[in-house]
C-alpha cells in the first residue's frame, strides 16, 4: 500500500492554494451565433457558465509556498478521477484513479522519496494501491472540485479585460483583484472564455488544455498491479 507520509504531504500542499497522460489536442467549439465578451463583467459571466458545464481538463504547472513547492501534469475529470504526474517538493508520483482505486507507479525515484528503495527490485514498473482514505485525500486536494473552485474564485476577481495573443492565437486577458500584483488569467477569444493560463506571481501558474476532451483513466493491467504487502 502507499505510505501515508507522501500522500498526506501531497494533499496538505495542494489544499493550501489547486507517465503523464497525453490526451488528443482539442478545444471547445464556439456557438456561431454568440459573440466574444467585450467587458470584464461579461467575460467573467461567460467563464462561470463554461466552468459549470465543463466535464474535463488537462492541467499543468506549479504551486509555490514558503517551505514547499509542487508541480502537476494531470488529467482531471468532473467524475472525480485523476491521471498524471505530481512532483511534491521533489517527491514524484505517477497516478491513475480508475474503478474506485488510486494507483501509483513504483519507480526508483518514487520509492527513494518514501524510503523504500530496497523494494525496487521486486516492484519497480508495477503500480501500488493507495489506501481508500489516502486516495480520497489526494483527489479532494488536487482534483476537479478544487481546481474549479480556484477558477471560480478567479472569475469573481476580474478588474479589467484586454485583447492579447496566446501561443500565437487571439486571446483575452483579465487582470485579477485580491491576488498578488501582476495576477492575471488568459482566456480563449471565444464566447465561452475558457481558461488557458492563470498566473498568481509567487504562488502558482497553471495552464489548461483539452477542455472537455480528456479520456477516462483506465486501470493498469492486472499483471502490473502490486497487491501483496510490501
């Protein structure tokens, strides 16, 4: 089973704020009759509507605290499932949440970070299963609900709206109130205003892709699951 130390430290860090899956590239389709919001208020309203209807997203980026840091590269689904990688203050995890269980891949780096390097010969390349209450802690802290809550808070903090470009494409940029100086969100220049990049200098920077186009995680093959005590 996954040890409590690494799971709890990941959950605690994420609660303080929000191999990796590579889903097919896609973006939401805009309505042909709707218009791109022209004011901060309209953009915020469009973003909130989009967040309520969204079903999945891929999130990549990092969080920074005075004594900890975290990087994430994960698929998140409204169903609560998660798949991808987490680097929590140097402790790496590759996780798959499927069928009501959270699997973590046993790699040399992962086992070394939890003080179990000696187990690598027997289980490296396999997946270990988190205890249910620990799995719930991870998903609650860095999963869909937390991420949408962060974005909802951002949507309620718009100060101004301007046109910009993002990765060579037209986009919208809103300055944020109640965050660090320079905090902003980049959104699609579409009626939905779906999030592309959120930055709170010194605290977090997250990119969002594959909105509503993330595959449902699939459990590892049975032969790759470590079920015996270790």
